[in-house]
C-alpha cells in the first residue's frame, strides 16, 4: 500500500518539486506510525484490516504535496520508483491498494495516476489492484484499464475518506477471493464546476447514488467531480460504476446517472458572487460573523495563497473588526520571528507570487502571537499549519499569516492562535468548500466569492485547450458544433 497525492493546477507558475512533498508530508513506509491525515487515513485502515486477516503488509511511500503547478520530471520519477522498488522488493503482492489523488500532472505526463498503475500492473500482472481517489480527479480510461477497482470520495468537503477506504478493502478482498469479478465503466458528463455535497440538490443526488449501489449486480458508484484547473484531455465530471461481471449493467447505470446529473447542472453547481456584490451583502448584514470565502485564492487548488484582492476590498470599503487568513508569506513570518511577539512593525503583506496575487498591502501591525506545530482538522485527519503569525492592524483587523501553503479548513486555525471568531463581524477564509461544514456552525451567513486568482471559479472562462466541449462554456456540450452557452 502507498499514497501519492497532489493535484496539479497546470496554469500555476509554481512547480511541484520534492521540497513541496518534504514540507507537507513525506514518509518512507512509516506513515501509519503517526496520526492520520486525509490522504493517510486509508493506510491506517488497510493495515489494521489486513493484519486482522493475518495478511503480510508492505507499507511503501506516503507522499503528499499542497497543490501547485506540474510536478518536475525528476521528482515524479523518484517518487514512483520508490513505490515500484518497494513492490519488487516485497516479492510482489496479491492485493495492491493505493491512495492516489487523481489529478496529478508531471512534466511530460498528463495522467500520472494512469502511469503509476501501468507500472504497478507490469510488476504484478495478476494482483488485485484497488485505488481510492479524491473526487476532484481526472478519471481516465488508462486508470480503468490498469486497475481492478476505483472508488472516489463521495463527500465534498471530504469527510468520508475512511469509509471509502473501508469499502475498497471489502471489494478488493472479495475480488481476490474470487467472490466477485469487478467490471468498471464511466460516463463523461461534460461538466466543469464545483459541487458541495452537504445541502440541496447535490445532497439528494449523492444519496441517490448510494441507493443505486444496492441494485443487484452493482458493487460501487462514484462521481468524479473533476479538477477544473487542469488543462488535460480528461478534465471534468465523470460517473463511474463498478459492477459484478456485468459490463452492460455498468455502462447503462453510468449513463443513466450521468445524464441525470447533467440535467441537474444548474441546481448542483456553485454560483459564487462577484467581489463587489459580496461586499455589499456583508455590509448589509446586521449579525456576525459573516464568513466570506476567497475562492479565487485556494491553495488547495494550486493558487499561491497570498492574494490581496479581498483584503484590499475590505480595507478600501472601511470594514473593521474582521479576521482574515491564511496568507502564505514566509518573508513576513521570518520578519515577525526576528522581531518577536509584541513588536510593532510596518509590513508588506501578500501579493508576492505573481499577477494573480494582486498587489501587496502595506500595513502597520502588532505581532500578537507566533506559533509552530499546530494543525487543523479536515474530517478525521489533522492537516499541518506550519509556523503561524497573528497580526493585529488598526480597527481590530486580525490577519493570519503562515509559511506553509494551505487552505483554511476549520475555525480552529484562527482559534488556536487566540482569535475569538464569535466577536468578529466578518471572517474571510482562503478556501473553496472544505471550510463550509465547520464554519457553518459559527457563521451567521456564508458568502462564496468569485475573487480573481489562480482558482477563480469562472469556469466558462478557463483557458482549456485539450478537453471536449463542456458546460458552462457551451450550452449543449454533447452537440459537436459546440453551441455557445446562453444559460451559464
């Protein structure tokens, strides 16, 4: 078993190199000796279940990097070679379980997961190979051809990694024992968007998928949401059905559910507000805290995490008593560490990575607190925060800065530093959806904003060059003429 996980924003100017894995999470066969995070939950569960059956477990690489640009060829080759070398060194395996992301792109390789599976299959042609994926994946035919089982997370925000790992283990065990013969088929929905599974039409659709898994002959159903900011041929939502030796059933079910999902495209998709309209709504609110999601600068999608468009908008409109974060600014962190807590400084915050980050914001601040070694929960897993600095500007403006690119998942990212969110009129978070559940418990209102940046949610404007026509760029993507959209 192994983990190799990053999702690639091919439009990002920040390469993913070995340093990205080293700074976030890189373990060589020892991940299960530490508390789990989102992408190692599966390893903990698989080890426990396999050892309970008396199986011998070879734990290989666990490599996780915060999303950025393409993984360098040298880094990718080194990581994959470690997995294949461990597999060969173990003498092969009867069952191979991999926690991959599904949207990793390297220099010269658009489908890293398909490549990993091909190389693993070449070593163990008769093994049962099962793959757990983040649902923001590019499902490819190569991935289906080189594996026996693929299961995606169903929930966004992701809080079902262990449940999906458990499901995959069950099916892999049964397949290895000859009790079932998995057959996979997928359907291209030709949609690119973001889909929050916790409420509304999307919640109902996920429940419908789960219900259909009880149909005779159906083993598993997944919806790969796709990762919008990857310029690859297989970008976009795909319905995946695993049947028990029934290819026609898998194909028919995938098409039925895929077409039903397309019919719901308006209801299930994200419709964030422009920045000015969002600030108008926040200003009109009489109860706090109002949570504003800075969707265009989500480091979890490969954006830098240092954009200032929302911060500048708040300051120019005269908002006060707000908390905002997390800004990735190692330079500011270092300056604050050198100065120490309690120091008064004038700092240039954010806006350092490129044009998509906007201009830096110059502010006089008080260094309130500096902390290292903290984490924030994403589902059951604990994600690192690096070194965090709490800055206090005038008018009770609290700014969180750190030296490790990560999105905001949980209020504890602020609260552990001593910021009481209940006292704030506004809280801004650099995130897309993962923050939603935990922050809904403390927010009077949540507003998602189509801010500029590396993960701007204006999907009709994505500069994709390799994909098929998709909604919302065109109204009917199944029309080969690519009719211009009128309902986006």
